[in-house]
C-alpha cells in the first residue's frame, strides 16, 4: 500500500460515560470519515449530549477513547478548539453582548477568524448586529452561534440540535448556510437533530443511540436501501402459522409486524430483491406492495420501546 | 423545476440525475443551456453538495452535461437519451408502482389502462375529452381497443 487511507476525523472507541451509578454511554464506537455529515440520532436521554460533551473535551470518558483530528479530545481540548466549530444545544453567550461585539471578541481568540464571512452570514440571516444577545429570538441566537462557529473556518463542525425550537424559515436558513459551507470547502460534520426530514437530505451517515448504546453507524443511502415497508394485501391460511405473521418475512428482518384486516404489514430492516421475490411467490399471499421507509420511520422503529 | 423527495427510497443523487434527464426530455433544458452550479442547486434543494456533485459527475460521464472550466456546467450539444435497457427498466418499474395503486383502488385492467392513457395524453397537452376521440365507437359495454393509439405528438 503506497497511499495511506485518511483516518477518521472523529474516532470514538469503546466510549463509556458514567454519572455515579448510571451509565450514560456504554461501549460506543463511532467513526466519522473526512467530509462526512454524520447525523447522531436517538431519543432524549439516549446519550447524544454525553457523546457531544466528550467530543468537545468537556467531559472525561469513564472508559474508552475519543479522538478528533487524531488528538485526544480531553487532553488536547485547547488545541482542538481552534479547529472545531460548535453550535451548542442551548445557545449561550454573554446576554448583554451584541452580535458585533461577539464577533470582535472572537476575532481576538482565533487566529484564522473570518470577519467578512461572519458579517456576511449575519446579513444573510438578517440578524441585527447591535441588539443584545438576550433580547434576540431563539432562531437568531442559533444563527449567531452558527455564524461564530463557521467564522473559525473549522475543519470539524459539531452541531447539537441547531434547529431545535426554530420556526420553518429560520430552520431552512440554517440548513441552507450549512449546505453552502459544505460546497465551499472540506468540512466534516457531526449533527444531532430531531428534525429528521430536514437532516435526511443533508446527512451522508447516520448513527443511532438507544439507552446509551450505539445501534448502528452506517451510510444513509445504505440504511435506506435496506429498510422498506411491505404490505401483504390478503394472506390465506393464517390458522396454522405464527400468530403475528413474522414468519412470512423471514430473511427480511421484520421489525413492526401488524395484521391489517386479512392482510399483514411490516417494516423490514433487511430488504433485498431475492427475499422479496420469495415473498411474492408464496401461494397464500395475494398482492404485495412496498413503500420506502423514511428516516423518521426507521428511527422510530429502532428506538421506540422494545429491544431491537 | 427540479424536485426531489429525500424520504424516497431512491437515493437523492439518482433523483437529481433523473430530474435532469426529465428536464431535457420535456424541453425545459435545451442543448447548451446552463444548469445550476453544484453550490446553487445544493442550496436550493438543501441537500448535501456531494450528492449533487455525484449526480452531475454521472451526467457528465454519460455525456449529458458538459463542464466548461471556469464557466460552469451546461447541457451538452447533443445530450444522449437514456440507454435502452435502463429506459425499459424505469418504465417497467413505474408501471409496477402504478399497477399497485390501481389494484389498491380495485381498478380492473381496462379502467387502469384507460387512466394511464388519459394521463399520458394530458401530459402531451391533449385534454382528456379529446382522448375519447381515439376510442370513439367503442360503446360502453364492449372492451375498448388496446392502448396502441397513434402518437400524434411525436417530439
């Protein structure tokens, strides 16, 4: 091998985080390759914030390791700060400072500070420069945070639910700005979000946490190609079969199986053409329809109750 | 003009690729017309620029788009139409989806074919009323002629 494969930008290995006796994260391993946009998803309390805190070096792992750009995030926190842009879940800045003051303040902290870009983004977001942070709307505060984060010209961007509580217009503006930044330069992003339709068109990878454990970390395109909704219109001779009909979907990884009148519906996690053709060929099954599963369908099916 | 559905099972890059093919087929985009830059289109659709870039690269490889350095991306002089086997596959897939819907609505063969014919004629700018001209003479009770109506609107 003459060419070294570029290592992951974010590399989490066997991460455990405990708060007293409670485990917030258990043995989480996650790699974000260069240029990827990884959506970190899961329910509230699943451990997303704990993971983000470790990435930012705000919290020391109880076990395992966390590296950004090849550096340990806890020990090299100061050094990493210059290369990482952050939009925290709860935008916090000194309440009396205006957007302009925040910009001048940050300019002194960061050698690569992009004052022009900062001003241009505030203008695109239509955020007033001379009104105290505390008096701005939630959307405007989030937009200032994103503008500050991008003005550092970071190699890594960590966004903790940047559109939480924003109205549709502000949300759209945030995603637009993110997309433009991705078009303009090499950037690796980890984003947590509950706005699944919004993130679905931007994410390249998806990682899902449930109760402190990582359920999956894979490319979004692959994830979506293996999940599918299937409806069997009418199934005869159900008497001698499994009660719920899961057996019909053998080999397809059924998650949610429900009977619907004389038919059966399922969300399957391992859709493939040959397994599907077998299903179609079953003599007891009349009419088979399939629908794509949205990211929302997938996340709900995987994280709602149960133990899948 | 170019619309995508991020929740669809078809990858977004493929939807963009097909969307451009469609814009060319409908004449919305003609030879040598400029197309939106990767940055512009990504922004407009709010999709990852890498996704747009992948679609454009495939279209350029297929000779549908031409990248002029420093100028932008354009529709080629003579954009090739879709490969025959791919075209056939797409048509069959779309027909299967439609068949599923028709069956859901418990439409029979004739009704289903009629609705498809009507939709095609509408797209060509003929009003459904004219469509009945083609099958005039077929009274309600008889089976109608199969959908081999002459193409009045050859592009």
